[in-house]
């Protein structure tokens, strides 16, 4: 099978289709315009396709080819030359599938018409419903996506490098302890705050049960884990236990380019949409730069991804204005967050039911 993808504005329309047909594809042709921005997108797609297909045990390098075809979308002759190259790749045109989703309209119209006349097939993917229509010259059939990407698949296909992520077996091993530590978050926060200036746990008095629990998992002297990671692991387990995301990761560092990388507290993927939650277990917070940062990061992660800023402690008002705005998130921040598909969830004390409702309504 030869899959032809037209590079447009949304990578999220190419990745699910190539993943769905991963076992059938022998050649993947990426058609792109000669614009500079398209060339940069192409490099990521090529890198991602190569990295992903090399991980498949039933694929060998010599069986899978990635072909890039540059085209001038304003030239019929250029598009026609591209068609001639594509049609020559298979003995039977019926083995050629053209994914026209979000592709440049001039290219999609001409190639679709030519391939349909020759007996080829056209795929139109609906990234909102996670379904696709398969067109032949005389018929159209509707299909659900049967193989959804997990987080590693999505990141690899985007051409990103996974620097590190939490071990799920370790998270499972610590789960009972973490859930006990988080039973009373205000009390645990008061305990965790004592580690701010303490040189060791010996300088933290009282709360012997918290100390015993942390010691049982080897984290009693790990200030970073006590003050932040416990809360993140607690949220991770709530999400895993209460929802049917296709995959959930915690504490993941992703390198987007040679000079750009970022750590994500929680990543979740459902029906080929990758989302993230930023967890802040603190009283004071400068929310404005967080909204700007997440808005940019969502574009890297997924064209259709969403984000949530989860802040527990102190409500929306900072206790001091020193180096902070009076409000964590003012009206401008909230409007920008909505525009960037970011949900702001701020509470003085954590309400588990309210949080789970927000996750369900926002991401699912």
C-alpha cells in the first residue's frame, strides 16, 4: 500500500491515518508546497515517520520508504508531474490511498480527480470524531479509527525526542502511600512546607505518620518529591482510575528541537488527541506567563490538544503582591486561556469531585 499525505496546516490529520494503516503501508509519500514553512514541517514529519516505523517489529527499513514530493500548488503542470510519479509507485492504482484531510485545496482537488479516475482511493479524516470516509470513484464508506496512538507513538510521529518520563511500575508501587499522603491535602501541605528551609527531615517536627510513609518509599529526604511530586502523582492516579484515556504519562520531558525542550507534569491521550495538565501545589502563583507558555506548548504537542492549569492553595488571590500580580489569573489571562484551549482550575482546598468533573467536561 502506498499512502499519500498532503502536508497542510495540521499534522494531527496525517498522524492518525498513517498510524491506522501502519501494518499495510510500504511507501509513504508526503506532498508539500515549496514554501519555507512547509519544508520545515516536512523535516519533522520525515523524522517522525522514520523513528516510528523503525520501532515496529514487523517492519524492516528496506520495506518502508518515505518519499517527499515538492510541488507548486499554483501550477497544474507541477501537480500533474507529481501525479505521474505517484501512479508509477504501484502496479495497481487501487493500492494507492490519498489522504486529502487539511491538505492544500488545489493539490487535493487535482490529485483526487486523477487518482479516482485511475482506480485509487481517497481518505478524508475527521479529527474531531476520529473517523474517516474512504472514497472510490463510485462509492463512499464510513469507518471508525481502530488503532489509536499512545503517547509514545504520537511524540515519535511528530519527530520529537522523549528525554525522560516516569516509570509506571514505580508509580504503581508508590500508589497506596501517595493516596494516604493526599487524604488531607491542607494538612500535608503544612507538613511539606516545613521542608522549605530544613536541611534534613530531622529538622521537621511532628507528623510522624507522614515521615513513616515517605520513608517506606525511600523519599523522606527528597524535598522536591515531598513538595511537588506527591501532588502530581496523586492527580495522575485520579485520572488513571476515573477515566478511560488511551494512555497517561507523568513527569515527561520532551525535546521538540535541538534547543527547545519542556517538562510536562501530566500527558493524556484520547482518540489521537494529546492533552496536558500543569499541576501547581502552592499558595502564590504568577499565572500570566503560565498561560502564555502553555499556549505555545499546546501548538507543539497537538494541533487539537487542550491543557489545564491546576492550582491548589490560596484561591485566585496571592497572599503577597511582591513579584506577583494581586490575582493569579485576571480577566485578561482567563480570556487568553479560553482562546488557547486552556482550562484554569484554581481552588483554595481541593475538591476531588469538582476536579474530576472539570477533567471530564474539558478533555472528553
